[in-house]
C-alpha cells in the first residue's frame, strides 16, 4: 500500500518521519454524512455526498461513470465505499462493529478467518495491565470469551 510510503525517511528502521499524521480526512467526513443521511431516509443527499468522494477519486474523464443514484445507497454500499477510500487506515474493524456487520462481513469476505470468528469477537480483550490495575476484581473482569 503505497499511500503510507514516506520518501523523507532515510530508512525503514528510522522511527521518525517528516510527514503529517492523518487524524481525519475530508473524504471520511463526506462518508459519515452520507451514512447519516441514509439513516435519516435522505437517500439523494447520501448519494450526493458519496458522489463528491467518487468524483475526486475518478480518473480523468471517468467521473460520470463513477456517479451513483439514490437507489444504490445502502449501508453495505457505504461500507464498501469506506473500505475503498480508507483502505489501510485501521478503522475497518470499528466500522463493521459499529454497524453490526463484523461477523457477517468476515464470514462472507474472509474465508480463511471465517472459521475462527466467534460472537465474542465483537468486543476486544481488555489488556491484562488494565485488569491488573483494577482494585475491584469482581466488578471489572475480562470480556467474555478471552479468559
């Protein structure tokens, strides 16, 4: 994935970089707005937000072919668009968990992992150092499935 390559680093072993770190991107804001509009039932507004992102990403002369209609707007389409636009930015798990699609998507799209995914994977394990720091061990325990 070349979008994270940093030509300013002298070597791969060098920890520091002169590149800025992305916190949030404008394309992500548009996709968040599209999801909100879809959930409000405003499918045309959702399509308009998605089309802004797709127009920016289109090859020269191909933006018309990239446009979608309100009839194409679904949660699955938005999740797919987020996957394309935000690939490698380490928010995919959160998107799938937040939308209740984590187990379905892993089972459908990652056959090697589908055999291992379990219901409890919608929560992550609490780090042991955090559990060790808790004084009330009966009230705060590890998430179920990670014993």
